[in-house]
C-alpha cells in the first residue's frame, strides 16, 4: 500500500472523449504512483487512417482490431497482477464508438450484432477485471477541439466537426449511466499534469474512492 492507500494491484482506468487528455494524464499518474501504463497504440493501427476516410467500409474492421488490442491489454494486466493505469476503457469501444457508428448507419446491423456478441463473450472471461476506479475527464467542447487540432493528427483534424460533437454528447450521457465501477470525474480546468501536487491530489481522491468502495462491500 502507498501513501494514497491505493493497493499495489489496483487498476485505474482513464476515460473520456478523443483529445481530452487521457494519454497525458495516464502517463503522469502512473509515474507518480510507480504503476505500469497500458496505452492505446495509434501509430501502428492498420485501420485507423482508412477508417477516417471511409467509416462505412472500415468501421467493423476497426472495432474488431480495437477489441483484440484491448483484450490483449486486459489479459496482460490480469496476468501481471494489476498495478496499472490504463488509457481508455473497453467499455468506451462498445458503449460509445461501435454504438455510434451502428446508430449512424456507418456500421451495419449485422456487423454490430456480431461485434456485440464477441464483446459479451470476452467480458465473461476471467481476464476481465473491472477497474477499481474509472477517472472520467471532461471539459468544454471548444477546448477539446483545440487539443485535437494542436495534437496534429491529420486524420482527426480533417474529420467533420459534427463527428466530435456527436461523440461529445454521447460521452456526456454514457458517463451518467456508467455503473461498472466507481467514477471520479475530473474537469480539465482543475488539474495540471506538470504539477506533482496536482497529480498527488488526484491520487488521494482515487485512494479515498477505493477505500470507500471497499468499506461498502
Ligand atoms: N492537462 C493538459 N493541459 C494542456 N494540454 C494537455 C493536457 N492534457 C493533454 N494535453 C494536450 O492535449 C492533446 C491531447 O492529449 P492526449 O493525452 O493525447 O488526449 P487523449 O489521449 O484523450 O486523446 C495533446 O496535444 C496533449 O499534449
Ligand atoms: N473503438 C474505437 N472506434 C473508433 N475509433 C476509435 C476507437 N477507439 C479509439 N478510436 C480512435 C479515436 C482516435 O482517433 C484514436 C485514439 O483515441 P484517443 O482518444 O486519442 O486516445 O483512436
């Protein structure tokens, strides 16, 4: 146990819409805590760029790819006995992305059903521990769009702003209904990743949340 009362085998997952700051916060918290990171790999994804050019053609391929990658990470976290900060949850793949494309008609009904049945089968395996806490990062849409622009991934910058608007709305609803584990909501205006005190404050809140949740079980 560390000074934050976070168990050494804990799993802390960072969630939120594209560009909000998940990867950056994941790295900063893991460093402060001495935990390992589970990061989303964008550079080696063989479908992502194609997907942004043609959602209909590639959305199913991309979801299967992300599901496989995410599941391998879950398995790794399980086998290594936890102690991870994880960049994005598997719940977002299904609850936000796959659903959004199915609803918008850029993933067929059959493909969505195939994807969902595979996801459900994977969740039922022992490799699927729920996080101890899910940190949900939120902020204003203009600030997030600005971050997407500044980060400079051309495929995201070229994507119509309505895509990000729809995703933003979905995330706001999704998090209000999310109940798979305790949630710590953080606004991007309330922390500074470069300030160790600010990271410690977040970790203290994570530790409090884990202790409260353990006491109520
Ligand atoms: N706390 C922060 N303050 C200012 N800029 C940030 C902060 N967190 C992330 N950024 C910047 O915002 C952009 C998106 O951050 P990133 O962590 O890659 O987001 P995500 O993983 O959620 O897509 C990057 O350019 C990053 O440097
Ligand atoms: N499940 C997903 N479906 C479609 N696109 C996805 C999915 N998961 C991540 N993405 C995209 C969104 C971004 O362009 C990159 C990386 O996400 P980020 O939020 O920047 O870490 O992958």
